[in-house]
C-alpha cells in the first residue's frame, strides 16, 4: 500500500512527542490519531471514547510537519506544553 494517508500514519506513529511521553509517563499504551480521524471518529463518538482524553500535538517527522491527537493510558499525564 502507498499513498499520503499511509505515509502520514506511519510518520505519526514515529512522532518523537509520542515516544517521549510514553517514556516519561511509562504509560502502557499510547495512541496518536490524525486530525481527520480525531474529528471524524473520536470527537463524534461520545460514550465510546472520551475526546477530552486526547491532546493536540505538533511534530516534525522527516520532512513532514504533522498535527495529531495523542492519548496515553495513564490518567494523570500532565498537559503537553
């Protein structure tokens, strides 16, 4: 498979902000979604997931400037600056 959506997804998974916060918090699980997925699925599914548990993050991976929505399994994660 190829295409911009696949490339963007792979780059979000490699986002330093996700890896850094997983290490800092020692969370068991981290999830990062594109803005499209967050707005189309996560924010539209109250009761299924809690959109407030996601934080907007910006990152650079390779030559891409990306925006994503990150959730960590830890409930006490401090806000990302």
